[in-house]
C-alpha cells in the first residue's frame, strides 16, 4: 500500500463519522491527528477535511515542509490572521456543520467560533482515538523500529551498570545510548526507582546511589518515525533477598498469564483479569495498580486501555503494553513491561529483552 492509499484509508474513517452524524466537514488541531490523517509533522497547523477537499492551514515556517510531507492536501499559509483564515477556509469549503476534536483551548475556540458565525460544531475525541487503535502496516513497522532502537540502547547499557552509580547516571547513559541507535527522542520522562523508591510508580531519577540488593525499576521509551515504544525492566543488583525475588517472580508470572490470554475477540478486561488473578491468589492485590496496560502509537498512552471492566474487543493490529507491577511503600517495587501486537491468530510479543537481569 503506497502513502496515498494509506491516507485515503485513514480519511475513510473520518468520512464514516461525518456521514453517520450528517456533517459537512471535520477539523483537527492536535499534532497526532494532523500527522495521522495527512502526514504533516509540524507543530502548528489546522487540518480541515470535507468529502471533496483536504486543507492544511499553517505558518511560513512549515509551508515547504507541509507541501513535501502531504499528498493531495492544499497547504494554506497564514501570517497573523490565523483564526480568521481558518474560519474563511471552513466557509469556502462549504461547511455548515462539522466535527472538531475536544482539545482546542477556550482561548482559541471562542474567537474562532465567533468568526465562523452560524456554522454548527460538534465535539468528538474518543472515536478518533479508537480509529487509531488498530494500526496499519506502516504504523506497525514504525513501532517495531522504535522498540528495536530502545532495546539496542538498553542492551548496550547493561555492561555499564554497577552498584554505587546513581539513578540519574543510569538514566543519562540510557538516553545517550538509545540516541546512538536512532531514537529521535524519549517518548516520556524516563523512570528510575531503586530500592524503596521503586515503590513510586513514576519515580523520577535522582542522585540516590544504587545499593547492593536493590531492585531497580527502569521504565522508558523512545520515539522513532513519530511512534512510541515503552518498556520496563526491574534490574536485580547484587544480592537480592529471597522475599524480593518472590515478588519479582510473581510479577513475571502475572505478565505471562496476561499475554497467554491475548487473542482476537477477547475483551480487554479479560486480559486484565488474567494477570490480577495471580495477585489475588497471593493476597497482594492491594499493592497493585488498577490497570495492566495501554495502547501505544503516536502518543505514549492510547487506546485500547487494558484496565478493570473495559469491554473493548481486541482486534488484530492493536498494539499495547502489558505491565503488571507490585509496589510496597518504603520497601520495594517491581514492574515488568512488554509491548505486544494482536495478530490474526493470537499475539506477538514485540519486546525481546530478557526479563530477569542480574547486575553484579
């Protein structure tokens, strides 16, 4: 499938929404949806879609870039009159009623609404998130490339790790090494929590030194070709206690149970339930979080949400994390996280880094 066909197929989802709600057009202002529906990667732009036309209003910094990145899109350059030009473009496209994402700021929406006059607007967010939930072949390839860059950098990090280094030392080394493997950026703020700080699910790396016997939660991801990866490993430094190893093994068992439950037609909540059964059996569920995973793509948190009670039906092409964890305040934390792809016949684990890694 060539790029023109890819965007035509994605736009078909917008047209379906417009038809179902008797709308003339759609407008997207978020970076992720602009990129998804036309390929433009600039930081400023307003994408306007009708059945007959696709227009992108952006500023002079991005005019040439937009023309190079898009296919069949009219690129319209604005200066200081951005909202006026957006409103005029909407009118020229013959739009009387349209859908907008519900992410535009109040400071922008009300002035734009005034300039649009009697054009009706409906707001929608979830539908377009759900459309991006099933990845096409290009998106799957980009995600695999992001995972490969992250894992290659992490693999080169491991021989450099030692007791006595700080959490920040670890994070800084990791950031350098993944960039050498082609990562464009980190997909979120890297988490490093050693010892008792591992119980902080989103521990920011500090100057705390890693000690013998510490379990160290390292949660990170990278961007490659605009797509995110997300991986967690709990590293075992030196002589880890038997009780902490028991917790580590229970978390790994819970992930194994969850991944074994994944296949097309299964509900997201059933995968969540499969992992949680391990913690319930051991009377440790109070030390777990309320969700197992989340989709990844152009954003680090997307649909589907693998959480308690979610009845989303798993479909081939969905990519999401499976990241069980147990967190014991003032003692330790353990999390292990892989990125998985739902296939026609079951599931493919896209993460290949070993789960049990001993340092020293």
